[in-house]
DNA sequence: TACCTGACTATTT
DNA sequence: AAAATAGCCAGGT
C-alpha cells in the first residue's frame, strides 16, 4: 500500500513539473525559440532537460495551448521533428512563425533564441 | 530487480 | 572540430 501511495506522490510531482514546463513554453513569443535545457534551468531543474522533451510529447494528444514546436535542442536543431505527423510539420510550423530553417537547423539561432531566465 | 530507451547536455577524445 | 562518452531521470518491460 505504502508503495503505491509513494508512487502516486512521485507521479504528481512529475505532472506538476510538466505543468510548469507548459507555463513557460506558452510564453515563448511567435518568431522566437527556446531550448529544453533553458526551460529546465528556468525551473531550477537543470538536470531534467530530458523530461522537458517528454513533456512536449504529451502536448500532442489533448489541445493544450502549448507551442511545442518552439522548443529545440541547444544547437538549434529540430530534434523533435519525428514526433509530428509528417517529417516537415515542425519545420512548417516554425516557418509560419517567421523562422528560417535549413536542414533542420534554425538560422540566426542566437538572435531568435528566447531564454526564459533573461526574458522573464 | 535489472536493463533499455529517449523531443538532453556537458565533457572528453 | 567532429565523435564518442558519460551523467542525467522518468517510464516501460
């Protein structure tokens, strides 16, 4: 019993983390991008960048207002593109935002990078 | 319990 | 400077 109870507590903590991730990602302005690591760092969980990616996967099902396509890896690469309907969907969403992408690489990355720690 | 797998990063070759 | 290695942590088998 205690095992189950404990497990549930852990799960709630994770879900809480996901919610915080969504809060931040929702703030990313159109035309800018941020990174998994930057979001994790902004939440004081610098070692949990992988979890930010996991949280992004969960945004596909229900209609949350989370622009997950604006989160890329620390080099400005579209590492999450394989989780969309088509291999180009993520790129198209970003291009609709006004971002230029060449071979999965965000151009002018330093300029469009939006750091939650700095901007908030 | 043990081992594998990732929308990750930082460090070391 | 590219590639390999090594931490990371929640989930799944």
